[in-house]
């Protein structure tokens, strides 16, 4: 999981949110006989930021269940300037059930924006673009660069393979020349206003949703 990606600050405890559920009704004698359930959560309630289907589950049980149905797309982010958006991109990758998130460049990244979702999301580090590209080639995963550059295809008309890596750059400078050269395709998000670009984490969420719209099975 995130052991190889320490944060700048100590890892905060999972936040206690206002929603969720209280202690399991009926006391400990009524607790379900299911190893996925956490006795501590059954006793004090579950206010974590998880969907209701995972209420009272142990974290490792949630990860194991997610692993059974993760989507075959990966997400990669260049990390040269310690971009604060990385945590938010990890959070979106968890929401859209990406197979893995890849941090390319600096090992350390700020996890605050992830809101503890990195505990449920597989994260891998690559020292540089060359190492990342070698991994993608060995895994037979095409790299799809996301950047609003001349010649980029609008994402709604571009080819998003079922198995691929969606590669995002830094806020501001975008992707490095080396990253663009490693990609098999460059796509952009169509914009209609005056701003040159949208926030990197917002762009990542848009493209991940577009992948899910094409390939993901409908949620029941």
C-alpha cells in the first residue's frame, strides 16, 4: 500500500465524520459472526469515509474486497515540484477504483488531499520517467498522456484502451518532455471559457470518469 510513500507530515488518524453509523445495535451479543467486521468499530460505531456496504469492516478486508474488482486502468502522476494535487488525484483514483497509482519522481508526496483513501489504494513509486516507462512496457500497458497541447485529441473522441495508464503532469507546467515522449497518445479535456487549463486533480477526475463511462460495469 503506501508504506513506500511517506507523507511530509505524520499520517493523521482517519477522520471521524458526522455521517456514518453508531455502535452495532443490541450490544456485543448481537455482533455478526463475520471475520470481516472490526470489533472496535462494532463497539464504538463507524464514522469513516467509506460507502455503507463497508460499514464496520476491517481496513484489510475492504482492501481485499476492492482487489477482487479493481479496474484495469492505472493512474500516474509526475512529482517533481511536490504538487499538492497528488493527494486529491489518489482520492479520485480510489473513487473510480483504479488498479494502482504511480508516483513518478520524488518519493515523498503530501497525502492530506487523499483524505486517508491511500490506505485503500495501491500506490507505487518510480524514480523517474524512464523507470516508469519500462514498467509500463513490461506490463503491456500503453501510456496515455493528459495535457492540453497542440495536436492532442479531445478525450471524448480519443482512444482510451481498457488496459492503460493515464499519465498526469504537474499543476502549471504540465507533463515533462520525457513523459510526453513515452506516451503513445496525448489527449486533452475540451474547455469553453477563458482559462488556459483546469486544476490537475479536476482534470484527472474527468478523465477517470470518462474511462469508467466507457468500460466500467454499472453499479448496482
